C-alpha cells in the first residue's frame, strides 16, 4: 500500500494533476494556517467560535475547504486567537 506522500509524488508526474494541485495550493495553505493556529492554542472549533462570534459550523466549513474566507473573516479569526494576520506576496519558485 502506498503512502499519501508516494501517491502524491506519482500523481504530480501528470501535468494536468500538477497544474490543478498548484492552482489550489494557496487555498490549502490558508486552510492549513487556520487549523495549525487553532490547534497550537489547543482550541476546539467551538471555543474559537465563542471567542470570535463566528458560528462553529462556519469555522468547520473554512477548515474543510467548502467556504472561502474574506480578509475580514481571517482578521476576526486572528484576533480571536490573539494573533496578527499577515498576508504577503512572495516570488514564485522557478
């Protein structure tokens, strides 16, 4: 049985898959940042919802990728975790 890492490496050899994967990478990075920040503070989605006034169901949708957050919503999440929101543009890897 292949690991997820092995499967991804195999799939990335296919140009169409690689293009689509790269296209959604920024969204996946935002999701990972939200989840990592919440977990680093040992917060449940419910606790984060209480701190931010954002419904727990909406936090769940953000974390599972079925809802795209606005900058305002990201700021609210950051504030609720006592963090600063930082968005930056960086050069693409060649």
